[in-house]
């Protein structure tokens, strides 16, 4: 068998991907779909590699899941801030004035 499966590393990658998706998702709605596909592919590949390649991981307690759940609560404020910053920028989403010209 191969190396030990590093659960902490995978959780960190999933958390960063979640933050990026929710920060930029307001300006790019297709990012939610791509993120869901990325999470499903990550789950499938991790499961396959865990059962076929890696050594049996050491036992973990619930503290890692509790930390992940606590950090996931920060996603919604990040989503709000990202949406506020991205959607108010006139160079990203230009608005037309009353005469039909683009402002910004």
C-alpha cells in the first residue's frame, strides 16, 4: 500500500474551495455548478484512492469535524462581502444610464 491518507490536507482543500466558490459565486453563478462537480469528483477520487491506494488512516475523533463546521459558518459572511464588492464594481457589471450610455 501507499502513504497514509492525509485527512487534514483534504479538509483544508475542501474548505478553501468552498470559500472561493462562495466569494466569487455572486458575480459568476456558473461557479456554483462547477464547485458542485468539483466536490463530487473530489469525493469519488478520494474514496477510490483511499480504498485502493492509501494505507488505512489513523482514527480521528470528532474535533476535526467540529472545527470544519465552525469554519463553515464563516462562508455566508464571506459570500455577502464578496457579492457586495463584486456587484457594486461598475467595471464588472456596467449599468446603463437613462440615455442608454454605459456609466462607469
